[in-house]
C-alpha cells in the first residue's frame, strides 16, 4: 500500500517530517519547561446544554471579550484554533501554491516555514543580524513575497523588534505584502504591542494566543487582528465551525474582567521569576546568556549542551534544545516555570556540574 501513498502524495510533502513539538519529542517528564506554557492551571466550568448544536463560527462572547482586551473593533478580529491556524490561514488566503513566497527572519518560530512548506509556498529567509535585530535592508530587497512574518518578542531569542525597523518594513511593503507581527508573548512586554496601529498600516496583521500568558495552551485558541478587508478575506477560508463550544465558553470566561486581572497578576509573578532564573543561570561561568528576556523564557549557550540536556531529560526535567536553529549553536531554551520547578532545574544543574566535575 505504501507504493500507493508514494504515488499519490503531493511532491512538496515528500521531504517533510511531522513537526517535532515539545509533546512529541518527550512522552514522559515531570517538569515541562520546554514549550513556553504557563505553570498556572486555572479552573473553568463548562455548560454542556448546547453540545448537541454546532457552535458559532466566531462566538460572540470570545470576539467581544478579546476585542475589548486588545482594544480593536470586532471586524478587525478573527478567532482561530490557536495562532498556528492563523498562520496557516494567512498563507492559504494570500499565497498561491507553487508560485508565491513568504519571508521569515531566522532564528524564529518554526511554524511559518512548516505551514508554507505543507502548502507548497516558497520560504525566503533573511536572517536576523548578530544582535538579533531585523536586517531591514535585506528584508526590503525582497519585493516578490506576499507575507512577511516577524515574531515580536521573538521566539526563541526573547528579543523585541525596534519600532523604527518595523515601521520601515511595514511602509516598504504597503502596496506589496502583508506584514504579520506575531505577538504570542506580548503580555510579557505589553508596552510594545502593534494592535493599536491598524489605522496607520493597511498591511499590518497581528497574531495573538491564549496559549502562553493566558495559561490555556490546552484550549487551542488564538486570534488574528488586522484591518477589516484582511479579516474578510480570511473569513472566506476558515472552516465553518473552527471553535468548539467548550473552547468558546472557556475563552470567554478567561477574558472576563476578573480573569484578566488574574492574568496580569500571573504575568507579574512570571516576570519576577524570570529575573530570578536569569540571574541564577548567569552565575554559571559555563553559560552565556543569549538574546533577551522579553517573553516567558530564557536562552543560554553552553558548549556541553547535549550532555546537560540528556542529564536533565533523564531526570524528567524537560527544556528545549535550540542548537539546530541558525546562529544558535549550543543554545538551550528554558520556559519560566513555577518557583518550585525553577528551583529544581537550578538544583539539577548544580548537581550536574558537581557530578561531572565542571566548576560553577
Ligand atoms: C506558541 C506560539 C504560537 C502558537 O500559538 P498557538 O495559539 O498555541 O497555536 C505562535 N507563535 C509563536 C511565536 C509561538 O511561540
């Protein structure tokens, strides 16, 4: 039968492998500091009285709540099955397979390229500069791309994007391409959002998610924010019932005034914990902190990263190896966990160095 699959599968899919998500890489584990999830598991109740009905395509409670939270109009917003679905819809709506391309700036989030490749869309790469700032000139020399993806704060470098640079890119592509600013981590650096700038840039698109600061990765709920005409085009492509009813109920509840207050309190805790973890990791002579800490993770370089990673994984402490990414040789990324998890990580690293004889 596999010969039938070989015969029928789309040519562009042959070289691809399933995405190595944090969940797929390690089935076991005790401390999950590898997927930038929140350590807080908040309680929600669900009402099953309408589960016999199809849900609304864009549930009012979710749209109203998120529009108010983000400070945009309802027509400038679309809710999706995670921000990842937003990425795919942008590519499917605005790029023609076999003809068009997107532009990405590695090292960055992996799903832009993966979504493009599964849709047979080209991927142009303009690497970030050595300090992880945008290569604005390099980006603007690509005039034959349809969608430019910029992650801010960037995953996995934790760096923010200079306002002036993004402004230049948006203006350069005004009549040429959409510029997508992925704000998956914006709650950890809230002053730098672009969501209040839609009126200035017709080609600006913003991605958001409930998976990170909102502590709802298991929900699969994200948002695309853009001017009305961009949202109207995306609505042609989105599935009729993308948001399951229980997801809509929980998302609407997460967006209540009270729960937004809780979100801010949890972000404050994580930012304080991030400062503590950054300081503690910096104290290891062998580690070089890399990038910045504008999101809920820290990145560091260590020549023995493979052995350290194996040591931690064996003890159920899961962090993320980023060493295959461009310019991130020997780099490991750690998600900020609970104080207990972060303490355990630091203890394990101490143990590792005393056992291997390496000095602190
Ligand atoms: C986690 C992440 C996403 C995906 O968010 P989901 O809503 O869980 O699909 C998108 N972009 C970046 C940069 C991320 O790190």
